[in-house]
């Protein structure tokens, strides 16, 4: 089971099926143009017969990886973040990224108007907006289709991926990537971490600059405890005793999750969702657009359990939500 939160929506991967809830801005829910909002998790029909193994959600688009190593994207492709040639219309259903045909995918990560594609061979491709060099190509030129990152490890170039440790490494094999709004983190097979893009709040880890920004961070321990710090963001940091706009300057354990072993955590603009080691889903923060999977609640200062709605009728057909 995987959970990913976008701006006003949430994606859930359960038993190879993809569910979504919240606002369908730009088609990010994947249900088609007739769906504007899902007030509960609803499963949608995926265009590939291969099981989906990974999902990623961002502000204005979503991405998916199948067991066959295929990449699919949906949402607003105006900034070329979906890796599709057509930038003039919204993609309301997941569409195969033809530019990466024949390249087997391992993982995909979506940022604010850009996307990272990690291949099974350890190469990284990026496309979309590149205002802060977040695509990792050594410039600030947008890329309409995925382009491979040629070099990793130059500690002197702000626009090139560089290791937090001050030395170069050759033969880098990337095993995991993660995308923030305007920065990127990559982990290689030797345990080295690379970061590039915009360094707000010191998120790049290079001590270059620190500036105030409405951001938050969660740390998940091996014991299943969740620590949070940063901006409360309408309760999305998970501390009921704090105000909607307060800031937590040091990592603090989320006592509101006490007694639950957390296996995953994902946070959007104003909401956060976690999954326990027993497969239960809890959300907290803003729910104005049903991104927490509840129709009646508008704000959840404390973790509230989220349930998956059964959308398959007796004939086995998935029902579309309107």
C-alpha cells in the first residue's frame, strides 16, 4: 500500500489498484473530465493491463509506474511536466509517456511542474519547468520531454546535482529519487545523497542560505514514530495544541499518533496522510476539497481514519465517480 498527497488531492495504491480523492484540478484524480471531485477514495480504470507498482502526486499532475516498467502521467501538461508532446490540453486520464518507450522504469517523482524518472539501470531523466535548475542539467532551460541527467557530483555548480559530502563520485547508481516543489533529492547505491534546485529553508543540506518559507518536514523513525517541524499549514503538521499558522522550529514527535506504528507518511500543501503497519489510513489538516476522503469534515486537527470505498459492482465493473 502506498499513499501520496498532492495540493488538494490524495492518491492511494492498494493491491495494484489506484484510488483517488479530493479535487480534480487539471485532471489529477485520473477519473476523466466528468469528475470534478471525489469525496471518498474511488478506484479508477488504469489504461494498462500491467499492475501499478508506484504512484506520485504533485500540485498539478500525477505519475505512475507499472510492473512492466512503463511510465504514465496525467494532469496539467502546460509546463511539459507530464512528458507528453501535447501541451495544449489537460490529461484527465493517465497516458503512457511515449518519449521513454523501451526504457524500463523503477520509480517516478513529481515536483511542482516537473517530473523525475528513475530507470532500473540507475539513470535519471527529468522534464518540465526548470526555473531553479531542479531538472539537474546545469541550466535553467525547461525540457518538454524527458532528458537524461548526464553528470552527478559537481560540488561547485548550483545547477548541477551535487553530493552533500564535499567530493565527487564516479559510477553513480541512483536507487531512489524524491521531488519537492522546486528541489530534488537523489540517493545512490553507496548511501550518498545528492540535492539540487532551490535552497529554501536549507533543504539542500549545503548550508548555503536560509530563508523563511511556508514549508514543513516529517521524519519517520524505524520504530514507527513520526516527527514533524516547520509550518503548521492549517493543522497539516499534526499538533492540535498549535495554531493553524504556527511554526515548529525543532523536530517534535506527533503525540496525536501515539500507540500507532506508522509505516508511511505523505504531506500535501495543507493536508497530511499516514499509513500504519496494519494498513490503516489516517489524515489530518485541511479537508475543504475532500482531500482527506471525508465529505462532512472541513478541518481535521487530529488524525482521522480514512476508509476506502468499494466502487466495484457485482459484475466486477469499476464505477466512475461524478
